[in-house]
């Protein structure tokens, strides 16, 4: 057991006053504590915090909401430890979380990130995320979402780590220039994972690193802005990273997904997001560096895709 970890923790927050104290309290109980915790507040009234005294907390407040990705990048630049953990303000890690991630990270210099076992806070026996999975249609989802925790106990190499609770190697973040701040929120961790895969970095899923997560507490699961950002960022994700040979398959599945949202859910936000994404496509085309992920999940029939985002009963 280590009392001190060469890890900086970055926590972006927006409207998180209700659950942030629980997050900080959980961090203070880690079996090996981070060398520093940087809290980035994205707009709103200044938070009145009484953090645990043993937590080495630094605070930065942005006058406006810059989004998750830009706030995390700010925090990364403010820190210097060789490893950076990113944690949502509505995520509550168990005591061995950081120590478990660090042990997995130090197994090899080619490991660029480690993914946590994230469980639903209201149903801790159900997996919310066991890393990010992706298929040839560029559909990304939380691996093992909705499965019993008992089925998520095997460590594995995965496509990427959900940035809601992940550990990153600073060398990888610097080589890849961090998250793409233009994404604002959602799919920025998928974009980073894809670029990391192309560059040869590995991601390891660590089931001992368990985190209880409220899941989209700030915006709400399935809120219109959530769906809009997912639609817009999906376009940019594909343009930046998807190999040309997969593009017909990608756009076919994506078209079917938009039609499904319009017909079955009367939801036009996914289409609006994609239209805005297409209008802003030019800089992403200029930066296009495509490649196939080394870790791919099997392609599912289109009618099975919605099951990947199933929610546990309340």
C-alpha cells in the first residue's frame, strides 16, 4: 500500500455543488492519495467548499462554461505529475480506486490509459461502464453496460477509458495534445482513445478500480443538449479518425440511427447535431489522420444497437 501516488486528479464541475462534496470525500479515503487535486469550475456562482483537510486541493473558476474537454485540458496544464486521473464530479470512487489504476498503469510503458469499473450509483450491482467499446461502424458505447457486476471481473485490454473515471499517462496526453476542446462534452474520450490506438498506446480495464456514478447528473440522461452534442460530435469523430474503407458502413449505420430517433422517439436533436457538425466539418477534414483501432468489438445488426445503451430499472 502506498500513502502517496504520483498522480494529479482533475475534476471538472458545472452545477455540481450537490454531489461534489461526496466526490471529494471519496478521494480523501483513497488507499494511496493523489499528490494534488485540481477542481475546475465551469461558470456559475463561486462554490463554497469545505474539502477534507487532508486533500491537497487547488481550485480554478472559469467565468463561463468552457465544456468538459476544455476544462480537463486546463487542469492537465496546471499539473505536473506523470499520471493524470480524470474524475466526474458525480463519480464516487471506492478506496482502492486510484491504487488499482496506478498498479495497472505501471505494468508497461506502452499503457497510455486505464479504465475503471463504473457502476450505477442507484444500482451498484449493475455496470455503467467497463471501458469504451467501438465497432467498425464507429459506434462507441460503454462496454458491458447493463450487465451484472459479476460479469465484469476480468481485466482486459479495451479500446479506451471513459473519462468519467480514468487514469492517463501524461506522456500520452502531451503527445496527442490532450482532449479536443471543440467537442465541448461527449465523445471527447472516444476521440482521444481512437487517436491513442492509432499511435500505438494501449488501454487496460481494471475491475478493482470501482466507481459509483450518478450518470449525466449535470444535463440529465437523454437531455436535448446531450443528444445534440452526441450527434454533432459523432460527425467530427468520424471525419477525424475513421478509415476511408469503413465510411460507407459508418454513414449507413448512422443514417439508420437518425431515422430510428426520428420515427421511434420523435427526436430531432440527433439530426440537428449532425447537420451542425457537417457545417463545421472543414477544420476536421484538414486534420484528418485516420486509422483502424486495434481493439474492435463485433459489428451488431442495426436493430440490436439500441440495446447497448440500456438502463437498469430504477
